[in-house]
C-alpha cells in the first residue's frame, strides 16, 4: 500500500456483527483510510460521538437486541451529536420500503443496501467526504447557528464560477436557511425564482411551506396535489395536505392522508401521534388503536419511549373495545389493555403512575360490566387537582362519565378546557376535547348503555327520543354495525317523519354502508334482510302510485 495515499479522516463504524465489522474495516483499509473506530453497541456509539468529532459515520440498521440503527441515527440527529460537518452513510440488509422511506426521512448523506462491493462503498464515501471538505466552512457556520454569515458565504460561493459543481446544493441550503430564519416573503420569491430555472422538488416543498406560513392555502393546495404524483415528494405532500384538511375541518380526508403517509413511513412518531388524534376526532377507534400500538412498537428502546405511550395504548384498547360488538375482539382488546399496564409497570415502575393506572383499571372494570367496582375505584379521586398531563386528565373525565359520575366529569372537562386555553394546547387535541365535552354532555350514560337505552325507547314507541339516542350512538360509534342497523330500522319503520328528507337520505346511506361492510350476527342478518324486503316493497308501491 502506498503510504502517501493514506487518508486521515476519522471514521466510526457502528455495527454489532463481527463479520460485518471486519468487512467494513477491510474495505476502508483497502481504500487507505487508517483512523477507524468500531462501536458494536448503540450506547458505545453515542458515548464515542459525545467525546469525539468524526468526519464520517457508517451506521448499520441491524444492531442486535435493543436500539436499532434507525433509532440510533435518530438520536444522534436529535441530540446534536451528528454535526453538519459529519457525513452519515446508513447501511442495511433490510430493504423493506417502509424502512427505506423512514430512513430517508432522516436524510442521511447516503443509503447503501447490503450486500455491496468495495467499489460501491468507495463511491459513496468519497462523494460524502469531498462534499463535507469542500463546504466545511459553510457547515461549521450552520453548526454554530450563524445563519446570517452562512447566507453571505453561500452568496459568495454562488458568484464564483469555479464552484459551479456545488451550486445545486448551495441553492438548496440557501432556501433551508431562509425558512429557518422565518423570512417567508423573501423565501417565497426565492423559491419561485428557482422553479423558473428548474422544477426542483426541494424548491416546490419550500414554496409550499411559505404559502402555509403566509396564509396562501389555495396556492398550497394546488402545489401539493401535483406533488402527490411524485415519489420524492409524496410523503411531504400527504403530511401537509392532512394539515390543511384539518384546518378546513375535513377530518376524514385529513385522516386518510395520514394513514397513507404512515403506511409509507410508519416510524415517524410525530405522524403517528397526529394520526391517533385525528382518528379520535373521527371516532375511528380501530385506527386510533393501530396508531397507539405502532407508537409503542417503534418507540421501544428509543429516546421516545415514555409512560404515556403505554397509557395511551391501554386507553385506545378500551375505547376500541367499548365500540365493538365482537366479543372475541373485545376480549382480545381487554387483554391488550392489561398487558399495556403490565409493560408500563415493568418499564417505569419507579415513576408514580398510580392514579393513571387506577383510572385505567376502573375503565377496564367498566368494560367488563363491573360498573360498581369501577365506581368504587374512582369515587375518591380529586377533581380539582392541578393538571400535569392533558391526556391523563381527559382519561379521568371519560372514566368518571362512564361510571355515572357525570357532574364530576363535566367539572373536570371545564377545568381541562380552561387549561387548554391558557396553555395554547395542540389544535387537534383542543378539537377532540371540545367534541368529547359536547358529546359526553349529551350522553347521560356511558357509551355502552347508550344503545341499550335507545332500544328500550324504540320498543316503547318513543320514536323521536329513540331516533335522537340512536343518532348520538351512531355519531359516537360510527362503525358499530348493530347501532347502524338500529338507526336504519328506526328511520324506515317510524310512522312519523323524524328528520328532514335530505338528512334522512344521508343517514340511511351512511348506515347502509356500515351494515354491508360488517359481518352481522344471525339475528341482525335476519332483521336486515326483512327490512330490505320491506323497503323494496314500499319502493315498489310508491312507484306504482
């Protein structure tokens, strides 16, 4: 080996497999790199990055038990241990599209799939290190947060024809800095100027961000719709379309955008949190449960693993079970809620979570039809204690309502609302809180009793009251086929007009869609078939008349 060609860049390899470590070391040595450090555990890698400044980090996805490479790289970025001056090459033997999309969201300098040959590695290493060396001054300014000087430096480089090779990257970084500095009007003009030269995806994304900040939502919508068609901008477009649709109170459409985005890149926990909140607004308990479960799954061993994730999974399990007619599914969700509490105790047993667990145990008892036992658990809870967690307080309010302590529940809802106004809570949470507060005020009983009460009203011929109760039950549990069938039957068999014709037609169609997509019980199926015959006969008579 020619020693004159030896390279002195500091390189960190993060990989738990000894065979992979040996191959990477061998490959790097063949390429004349000599300052090589190996970390076989994520925690060792974090410690090394705290104590050293590396020029390049080669991070493998497979890290054995515990924290994986994605979670490690995420922590390096969020904790500031990966500087702009440090290049990152992410390598993985797993190339599932959901992992690839998730990793690309974190924006490593390169992504390399295993197996690879030395030439592939060499190409990527040289490309990354050359970029970091040529623009080191700029990256150092960005690391120090000196954005004004960074802009000046970029403008100087853009005026130097010898730096032409770096113009595309410099132009993108300039747009990024304008957004960081919140210079949205200037940034809008800049991105439009860039798009007049070439349809850069980054410029379109930057322009949309400007439109959103400047209140130009119609322009943002138009750009995002076109960006949905491109693979490099689809994820970005789905996230921001969900945000826009939420602002327009089109919650169902917003949720579908987030479902599509989460299907592409499920490891983004902020996206999953938004999906959970939107699904609650839509009373979509299955999607709420799925999002809560994914958050626990993908946060395990990461810096995001917190008690709230396990609490929210237990809460979502109970909410889903309360809306389900499937006894087997309800039993499975009951077990999931209990398992979440057990995992919570195992992972965070030293933290005082006794009240949250007590509330959840009471809700599980209510789910199991042990309402008196649930009430005994909650009767002595303090209602006017300071609110530390909005989710904890909301779950307490829901539990109090379910067991029949409606006055205490409404008092707590008022307290939570005041707290939200003072703290400027997340808009999605605030919308959900307002909806829960209003619906719980309408319901004098818990959701489980609501449909049963409506059935009794129907059987006694109290058509208007039965319709109001079934309508509320359908609003709160829109995917419950039994409730949909009861409401459908009430609308079809009532001797009196219960609502305007257009509203009736809309409700009938909604109920029919739910019924036909469900697996009905034998009694429900028989009743549905009889009602269909009755409807067909009535329609035929109307046509003849």
